[in-house]
């Protein structure tokens, strides 16, 4: 028997960064994101050989451990081991024996929420295997707790909830880790047109988001006026984006993205780079209305809203930078798990 799961990677359309504490605790955060047809996959194969094998198929890596109640957190695939440790601890389980295979459709550090989405996928596979009584909010909160509390990894809250719930969601974040997910009933024609008009471009660079996020957190703690005002505007942008989507005012989405990009760069140093500035300017000259870096910034994916048939001229213009365009569709489903006999 194989226990399988997949969870979708997300694109943050507006409000990114306002889900990060302490901003969300003090002011409340708002984010609008949408999941894509790019996924994090997990397969668990139960065994009885007192061994735990982790196969990172997208990286060609394998790690093996003796079955114990807690695996060492030592700098090697700590994310995967921390998930196992938490599941065994929370449900008072005896040591488990299994092979875990993972694969993610985008590289780590690309800005699509890969790490958090993988955690959700693995947690979902354990839930399917062990029949754990966890609902959507429970799974997302557990994934967040493993990353942010157990491993002390810097970051926000949106990725875990996007991967679990799926679709277009307007999310609200408050103190005490309170999260409200509001699914948006986006019309199919709006979803199709939006997928058609967005160009997702990978710069072939990656980054660790933790440094940027930590600077953002320090700016809030130190009451940095410029940074705080930018975050407030970014939160307003999420509300504007929600209204534009529900009204099917798609061209306005490009304008909102452009506005959000200008404010996002003021949240912390290192969000943009000269490469990103050149790519952005080139895309606008080729016909894009607006765009946004995906994730915290510093590297990874950037996407543009290209109305009518301008996507072709934008893709052609971006060819000189050596990156690649990734085709995708927006999806309505979140985490999915099943058994293969």
C-alpha cells in the first residue's frame, strides 16, 4: 500500500508580508492568494524493517534513520524529521517504520511557498495513513507550528493555509495565531482569463527568505514609519484585489499589482534586486500592466499581468535574461490525500 498526497503551490496576489508577526498581531493582516497547478507531492510506504528512509526525488537525495520516537534535529532535512517527531509526540505513537518519497514542482527559495506546502503535503499523508482526526484548519495550524515554533523558521502564516484550503482565498490574520480563511467564489471565466493573462517567470535565482522577513519584523518592532506605512498600503491592496476579482475587473488587477510592488519594496531591504528591476521594466515596456515578485523577495519567481495577447511580446522580451516561463493554471482544490493499493 502507498499513501499519497499532493498540495498546491500558491501565488500571493496581494497583501504579502502582513501575515508575519508582529505586524499581524498588532495591526491585523490581510492577504489574497490563489493556488496553482504546481504541487508538492508525498508518498508514504509503510514498512516493518525498523528503518525510516527519506527520498527527496527532486534533489536525488536519500537519508536513512533507525526508527525512533524522535529523530535528531541536526541540520539535515530537519523539516521532514520535525514533522515525524511532532506526529509521534502529539499522538503518543510508537516509532514508525516507512519510506517517504517527496517531490516539489518548483525549487526551494523560489517564492511559491514550497517548504510550507511540502509540510502540508507530508502532514496530510500522515493523516491519511494514521487516520488522524484533523480538519483543514488543524492541518494548516500544525504545519505552521512545526515550521515557526518547533524549528523557529522565520516566515508568515499564509502558505500553510493556502496549500491546505486551495483556490482563491482572502485571509485575515490576527493575534494568538487566529486565522480566518474566506474562500472567494471566482467565476470560471474570470479564473480562466486570469490564468491566461498572467506570465509566471522564473529568474533562475533562489533566496533564503528568512533574512528579509527578519528585517521586516525588526522594522515593525522599531516602529519604522516608512516600512509600516508600506505594510498598511499592502493590506489595503489585498482588499482592492478582492473587489476587483469579484467584479471581474481584470485589467484593474494589473494596476493593483503595480501599486503593491512599489510599496512592497519599502517593507525591507533586499526585496528587490537590479535583475528584478530590469526584468520588471522590460515586461512593462513589452505590454504588461503590472507585476509582483512572488514570496518575500530577493530571488525566485516574478509574475506579470499581461492583458489581451501581450503575454507573447512579454515572454519574448524576457528571453534575454536567461530565465524561464512556467505554464500553470489556477486550481480550486487544496490538499488531497488517498491510498493506492
